[in-house]
């Protein structure tokens, strides 16, 4: 049974859930041994065994991780809009259940766990499984549904039965909106029925959605506009979508109804188009509160207000009648309160509630009728509603008849059900006598909870890393500056993370970083410290009360006690560690900088290194940085030069080739050997430019010798040292192809350690160089990491012995045996042998006797410049 067959019911359910919650999203889900792409409008399709998102998901849109207990179950991506939390929760639950039970579980059982109204029926339309929300929607117990036929459950519902019958015939059908009576309430339901195939079982999946809210909002809009008050529902660009009877009555006689035209173009206003009305609409569309006196065509004025509604893209315009005594009529005020998005209460001059909006009633959890006519402060106090300052200090409930107006402040509103909301409280005077008698007070409560949470999230995100949830650099600096006290700060950087990223992929490496972050966070929590992610693969952890050696030991133990895991494989990583001891009086951010300096120093020492900060390290790092900056101008400034170390044939006694040795003539530091700067260059693209220059210069030098001494050195060769990693990433190799094709490549010396990589890529690279005329040699053979297998796998011409082997001759018997054995082995494999670092005539004589093919070193000549080399060759 294939995974697609086994999990087909889950596929259908996933599509339904996407359609309900995030119809524009795409889901990558790990089910069984395959990863599937699921959309609301298309069948699920297999995309292979690995959960890897397309590159475009990283370039735009929003990607959400669906995880459970540290396992990545799926990736949800949408190009537009946010992903609701409910969608993440539902999809994660379904995928976790499917992974937990796998193929050993009837996937239809998952339906019972879904938090949406879902039913699973056989092809004969008998109910097999239903979710609890389905039962609640119809007010039925499970015993009256499961095992019953659709005709029994949906008796009298012809639309339901027709849709189910079509789905049973193999078609996906949408259900028209239907009313369902549940107890004394009416619920509007929208749904879809579709065929499913779950392993060996087929049937129908019915998914329903409660859309009562949509109908309720539509009814409220219609009710609001069914009034003699001039009012209209507008688009945010000002077009009239629906007008009240009162607004239509303002039109001049015989004027046509102009629904769809901008409000300011209606002929009921003077000076059409009315600039005042246009300005009101534009202000309201940007979120402002707009109100002004507008002249009418038939004479007089209308107080017109325009505001946004809670529905996206809709505005409400309303004309307000005047009042002789300066107080707003209760009929108009009722309309205002009904249209307001805020919780509002109108309080008279004695502090008694006159009007209470629906939002205020719902917020306070009390029927409006219980408040009207009573003292607002006293009733709220008796109900258990309490006020606090934003800092949490209790506040006395104000006596609204005496409160200074206008009032505006932020408060915490503690409600009887135990919830606390952050609110903006405003008190505004309404009406009042000309002589100064106080009128009514309009209390407005605007819920700021979502806004304050969003602001808190912004503050959180500004101080935390989005991938791992740890502090970022800014957050760690603040924490260090606030903490003080003794302890240690450890910075770490994963060795070779770029290569890991290339090998495992971005998603896998993100999961690796999350695991590292989790371990560091646990370690920090044990010591009441902090963990942070500073950059891509750089982290920091503070350990209060722990000295530097102890901090290093704990970090290493946390990372090494259990291997990190990516998918089905364990991944071992090493890190460069920099540690600094927190000292009294030293700012925390300075300590973080010192730890990073120590980490950079450790990285320069090789893999899995530790460096404890001392002031000299900063100077060393600064010098290395200055050297790297100077290195960038070395090629353009013609500061590089090549020296040549000739090699002679021990059989013929004549020079046969030379090794090109790179030197940097630094403007202030003098002549620098490669060990001073090549490591710096290799950490950037500078190594590419340097390698190109060396190859070009070596080819030119070889041509110069052949041209100057054609009879004696017409076959003269020059070799250069190049790392395979440089060659792999060198775009310059392609740029040099015309030169190398015409002149022939120089001989290439490759370090023995780099041939430990037996990949096809390495073999192909060396074959390409050989096809261009290069003879390939293994450099430094016999010391450190060397592979005998590489001598047979790769297209090599010679072996160059490491200088340490030659240096022990002639007095060391073991070295003698080792050199003899290496020469014999190389000759049996058809390879030449070159001894390097020959310093004495005795060594030269012994190597000739051992059968070594060639030798180079100070016993022959020190390295020479190009001009000196030509002179030396003329004499030899």
C-alpha cells in the first residue's frame, strides 16, 4: 500500500483545513516516507523524501514551521497575509497524530480529533466518524449520528442530501449556505462534500463552517441604514454602496438615485462635487475621525461624520440632527453608539447610565438594561469590575459626575471573569447649558490589548532572534549591562558551517542551529545566565558565577554529550570558542566584544580551538585585520612576486624544473612568506585573485626560460602549489582557459591532505587540469594526513617527499627505511619521486643512491627571482 493511498483521507482533510483557515497557503507535509505539497485548490502531490522548501519561499512571503516535540512536521507558506494561530494549531495536531500512528492506525480516527465540523461517511452515505464540533453544530449526541444514514441524520434537508449524493458519485460539491436551528438559535452553515480514498476504504468527507457572523454583520448594516437619519455605507474610496431612507430624502426632486457614485458627487450637497465631503471621506479612509458641517442643496446644513467600520474597506457616513438645548437627542446618540467600534456609555449629570452600547455590555459581561438609570461607578464596583494603572496599582472607580473633562488615560480593566484588558479610557462632555451647567458625559473604552501585545512583540523581536528565539546581539548587550556580577561570557562559532550548509541544505542547517540554540539555552538557564545568537552560526552564552575553564567545559559538554541530529543522520560539529571573565566595572557589551575577539583568534588557530581573552589578542586580531585589508590591494599594487626553487635530475645532474614560491613584498613589513597571509586570503575571495596571478606569472616565466634557452631548456617546466578548494571555487580557472589552452597549464602541486577527499568532483577537476597539459604531484607526502589510495585513484605524475623526511638523512635508520619504501612504492606505481628541502651534499648523494628521481633545496640553490634563475640556468 503506497503512502499516497494510506494517507489519502489525511490529504483531503488537510486540503479542507487550508480552504477554511488559509486558502491562499501552501503546505509541505511529512507523511510516511514522503513529503507532500498540499493546497486548498489542488490534489496533494509528492515532492520527494526530504522536507526542503523551494528557494522562492525564502525570497518572499511568510513561512511558518509546524513542529511538535522538536520534530519538524511541515512548512506552511503564504505569499500574502498572516497565518492564523488556529491554522497552525490544527495542522500541527493532525500531522503529529498521523506521524505518531503512521500506517498502523485507521486514519479516519483523526477526524474525531479535528476542531472543525467534519464528518466521514461511507459510499452508501452511512456516518463512520464525526468530530465533536460537528455534533455541537447540530446539537446531536454521537449515538444519533455514527452508524446512521444521511437520510436519518439530515431528514428534511434536501440540500445536504443532494450534495452528499454527488460526492458519493465522485464529485466535489460546495454546499449552499443553510440555516441550522440549534436550541433557540439559528446558525448559518457553509460547507463542502468531496470523495476520499483512505487505503482500502472509500467514502465521502463533509466539512462544515459556521458563517453566522457574516449574516449577523450583514443584518446589522441593513438595520443601521433602515432609518430616517441620513446615513450611507461607503467603500474606502468613497463610492456609496447603500443609502438610508433619510439620505435619499435629501435628494432634490426627480434626481436619480446614484448608488455607486462618490458621496461628494450626490446632488443633495451644495457646490457638487463637495470638497468638504471629499475631505471627510479621505480623512476617514486613513483612519482618522472626520466630522464637519456640510451645506445642502435645498438650504441649511448637515453635520456629517464619516468613520471606518470594523469591516476592512468599509466606511459609514451619518448626518446628525441639531438640538435646541445643546444636548444630543438619544435617538441619534443610540445610532452613534451602535456604529462605534468602541465600548461606550452615556452618563447623565448625576453619574447615571443613560445608554450602553452592545460592545460595552459584552465587554463588562452585564446586560445593558441592568446599568441604565443606575450609578455607573456603584454598579461596576458591585459587579467586581476593577481599575488599575498600567503599572498594576489599584485605582478608585471615579465618580463620573465630578470627573474633570476632558479625560484621557490608559488603564487596566479587571473583569469579573478574571481577564484583564488594557484599555484607553476617555470621558467627553456632551451638551451642557450655556450658563455652565454640566451636561452628560460620554465614556469611551477602546481596547488596546492587541495593540500593546503587538508593541510588546515588536520590542521582543527587536531583541530576539527569529529562528531560534534566543536573544540577539542587542538583547544580550542589554542583559549584560543590566546584570553585573562575576562569571564568564563564551562566544562560539561552528567550524565549517558554510560547507555544512552546502552539503545539508538551508532547512536542515536551520534545524541544526535550533538544536544548538536549545542546548545553549538549557545551559544558560541552569546558571541563570543568557544565551544569544549573534550571527548565522555564531552564538554566545553568559554563565554567572562560573570561571573561564569551567565555562568552556560546560559549553563543550552541552554540545558533545549527545550528537546533533538532522533528519535520519547524526551530525558532529566542532566549534571555535572564545571566553572572557566578567570583571567588575567592565560594561557587559565590552565583555561581549572581548569574547568575540577571543573567538576570532580561536578560529584562526584551526578547528575545535579555544582562546581565552587577554588584551594582546585584540592587538593580534587588529593586526590580522589590517593585514587582510592591505592584502586586498596587493594584486593591483603589483606587490606579489614569485621566487623559483630549481629541481635537478639526480640521474642526469641537470636542472629540469622549478617550483614557484609566492612572496608578498609588503610596503612596511617587507618580504612575507605565504604562511603569513594565505590563511587570511583563503577566508575570502582574495585567494581566487591570488591563485590566478600565480598561474599567469608561472606560465609567463616558463615561456621566458624556453624562449631564452630553447636548445637546453625547451622542455622546462614550472610547478605551482594550489589547494583543491581554491580550484573548486575559482572562477579564475575558467577565465584562464584561453591562456592555458594556448600555452599549456603549469604543473600543479596538490597537498596530500586535500586528496583525502575521494569525490568524483575532485577526480574531474584533476582530469581537466591534466588535459590542459599539467603534470600533477602530491606535495608534502609522508607527513600528517596522507592517503596511499589517492596514489592510484587520481591522475598523478610524481610524489614530493615532505622536508622532514629528508632532514633526518643520513643518520636516522627509520627515516632511511621510510624514504626507501616510499621511493620503491612510487616507482612500482609509475610515479616519479622528488625530495624537497635537501640541505647537504651528503643528503643529495644518499638520495641518488636510493633511486630518488629529483631533488630541490639549498644544497642546489636557494630560491631565485626570474632574472637570477635565467643566469643560473645559463651556468648549469
